[in-house]
């Protein structure tokens, strides 16, 4: 997609929400449990507080451009208020989603996969 950098943080996080969720579901498919259990596990990964933790894991690995995209998403003001997370966690999660949306739309699948692998291998949610 041309001019991905021109897309609003809202659009990037909208796409990134789906991309991040698909990454989680793809990994959890290897767990081979009933779908109800898989859904509960996936929620543990995609909730705002978990994405905020994920950011702390990948932050040292981000390029300057990726950090800028994250900050655009994080600083985007939304009308939503989080149910099970602090405003701070929610904004960080929005930044993570914007980053994943950007990488996906800019056809940087290898980098997206690399960052998600770092998250996956350094989180405690999975059993």
C-alpha cells in the first residue's frame, strides 16, 4: 500500500488490532485445545494491559521509525474509555496496534513476525 505513513493512527490501530489478534490466534492454534479455552487464552494476550507489557518487551528493538509510529498511535485521543485497563495501558496498546497495522500495510511481514516472536517468547500469559 502506498503512503501508509499518511494514514491516521486510528486506521493503523484498527488494522493492527486485527493483525495482532491473528498473530495470537495463529500461535494459540498450536496449543490444540477446545475453541472456548483458546478464546479465553487469546483474550489474555490481546487485552490492553497485555499489549502494554508487550510494548515494554519490544521497545528496545524498535527502530526510530517504528517508535515514531508507536507514538503517533499512543498519542491519538480516542473517545473510548477502557473497561479493564488504565488509560495509560489503553494508549500504549493503541500504539502497539498502530505499529502492527503500519507494518502489515507497509508489507513488512518479516519485521512484524520478528517483533511478535520477541513478544511471544518473552511473556508469561501462555501455559
